[in-house]
C-alpha cells in the first residue's frame, strides 16, 4: 500500500512504474497554450410568452424573443499541464463555456482553439484528444457493466486491445474499482459510478480533460478519492484539466489557477493567493480562552463570527491584525491564538454578494472594464 497526495492507493511498485511509462508516452510540449479563447460569446434566445388567447395567436404569427448572454467576451489562454478551476454562481456561464470549448455549442461571436482545433468543427482528430466528464450526465450504459461500455470506447477510439487492457486495468486499480467493472452500472453507488465515468473518459489518454461537477453528490470519502486521483494524474501525465465545481475543497486542493465568471463575464483570472490578496480586506483571529469570556466584550475588537464561551473567531481588518491580536492578549486569558486567512469559499461568497447589484468588471492582471450582461 502506497500513499500519493494524502490518499492510500492500492498500487504496488509495478503499477507505479507502468503509470510513469504511460505518462511519458502521452506528454506534449511544455509551456504550449493548448486552450485559446478570444472574445468568446454565446447568446441564447428564449420566447416571450404573451398572456391570453390573443397573445397566443399573435405569438403564432410573430413570436418575440428575449436574448441572454450566457457567456460574453471571454478571452483566456490555458497552457499545457495546467489544472484550472472555473468558479461562478449558478447561471454564471461555467457549463456554457465548457460546452463551447468541447464543441457541444457554437459561439455567437469570438474564436477558440483547443490543441490547435476549432472545437465546434468536431473533427475526429480533435475528439480523440479531449474528454468531458459531467457529474449529471453519464456516458456509460445504465443496464450494462462498465466493462462493456469501455469496450465500446475502445472500438470508437480504435485502441489496440493489449494497450487497452493494460491501461484499463491500471486505472481501475488506481481508482479502486477493479472489482466493480463487471457489475451493472445501475447497481453501483454514486461514487463508484463517477470513478467509472472518469475511467471511461481517460481510456483513450486525452490531452485535455474537462470536468463539470465531478464530485456532485458524492460523500466526503469518495470526493477525496477523486481529488487524490486527479491530482496524481495531472502531476504524472501533464494532462491539461479544466474543472468546474461548487465544492471549494476541489478547487483549493487541485487548482493552481482559477477563473471566476460573473453573469457571463470573466471577473478574475489568477492564483488563489492573488484572489485572497485582492478581494479579502480582513483576516481571522481564532481564539481559545482558559476560561469563559463574554461575547459582547470580544465584539469591541472585531466582527464576532463564532463564539461558544471559551472559543471564538474574530474578523479584523487585515492592516490592523497585529494590533488587535496584541490588545486581545493583554485583556483576555488567551490559551491559544491563530491568525488565518479567511476560507476561499467565504471570499468567493462575499465577492458574489457584493457584486449582485453592480455591473460586472473584468479584473485580469489589474485591469477593470465595466459592462452589462444577462445570464442564462
């Protein structure tokens, strides 16, 4: 039993060596931009329903539509080997952007290239080099064992049988589902099904992997198993991975770079540390007291986020954290004190809350451009 990235994988030294060998075979040029989007826009039209019989008759001859910009003027580059998180509230345009980059949707305006291909042309060469896993949609046959669906994938991607079997068995062992491949998919747990979905997506060794909510509905153990696998796979293969998720733990543990969408516009493009520095004006003081302390006294030193008598969390201005901590140590029986950055999830939630009524601004590399957009 070996430990990779904090998780125990049932992989012996032989599997490890085989994995490294396979990884070297699918590598591509370091530093190469494999995803390029320029001014990418997708506008949807929805019919406006008119009331009454007269409205229904008028709509029959002359239907009126309302337009929504699900994605508007997205310009971004993603290099080979990057693990990028795509964040945003519901309706921000995350899934629409993924569908544009995988060729499932045509853009209204703009251009995009993935591995040098125009995605919506859906060429065979392009489809052989990408994969998409969607947490709410399955690529496996519900009433058949996953092994049978994998055979279909082997035929579609024309994978030599010996190579297919070795790679399938290795991934199944790494994901801990070697004994689940011959069970009907509908009889598997949600976590086991998602692991099978990931295996099916990787069976042809794609150079770019898109993951849309891969941990949706999974328990905490299954979520961590999927995260550990994806971290190891990205590190060893150099596969470019784009992840959308509402679980901030996915992004914090896996992604070195995040893109934040708001009402279809790109609000932020950068690292997690830069996100904290730019959008968080406070730090958290986590306090533990040797005896109970009244909460109303603590509120004089900052915003009281949590208090149970002997433990408290105070939110204080970032530039005053040292002075506030010193004052607390002077006035209260503190047994332990820790200065922490606020959780990424808290920062993102506060960011969306602050900007609900404000026009979106593009904040990439310090630039700000105002604009209006409606989301689908």
